[in-house]
């Protein structure tokens, strides 16, 4: 008798492999969705913290106030604007809020400091304690109060609160919903 050698796989073997892959994909899908949701809100929060830190350092560098403005809604944005350069020996005035509708109004030390509308789709900026204004001496917030902004992930699984201390330092707190 001659031995028969198979040069491929049978239909049954192929169906078993496909079934195993499908089961593994179904089991892994919720974890992947959660990971992606956490990444999106984390990236948005990192951008907010970076903008706040740059605004604070710009305030100290320029020796002028810098205001960080928040526009909250589905299409949110954050921007910073420095007080105008004083002229003729006058004192520097107060910083004014910038408008995200025209990012050219969000300028600190010649650089646009803005997180534009739509940069982080799906992430919601749900609450803000108001504009943050840094003084030009040491970078402390005016009013010396802790201020916060809260970002919610697209699926609503995570909330990140960006806190700004009275000394102007920004940090994040992650909450799993």
C-alpha cells in the first residue's frame, strides 16, 4: 500500500482555526475599546496640561499676565493669551481672553498657544472653574485658588481632572467611571 500525503488543510481544520480566532477577537474587543477610550482622553488631558505649563512659563519669561481661556461644549478648545507689551514706560495691562474662533488671538511670546476646536473628537470638556490667569512674577495664579478642568472620554468610561495649583503647576487625576 502506498501512503497518502496531504499538501493542505481540510475544511474542518480551517473552520476550527477561524472559530478560535473569532472567539479571541470577541473576548479582546472590550479591552481594546477601553484602552482606546483611555488613550483619547489621556492625550487631550496631556495637551491641556502642556498648554497650561507653557502659558505659565511664558508669563514668567515675559513678566506679564497670561490668561488661559476655555470654551466648553461638544467642540471645545483651550487657548492662552499674554498681556500686551507695555510701551512708553507704562505698566503692562491685564491679559485678555483669546477666542478659539480666531486662533491668532491666542499668542504668548510670539507663539500660538491653542488647542483648536475638533483636535480631540469625542472627548468632552465638561466643567471648568473659569479662566486661569498667571501673574508675571512667579507664575502663580491670580486669586491663589486651585482651579480645575474636567475631560470625559468618548465612551464615558474615564474622566480626567486637570488641576492647577495656586502656584500654577498643573497635574492630572484619572477617575474610572
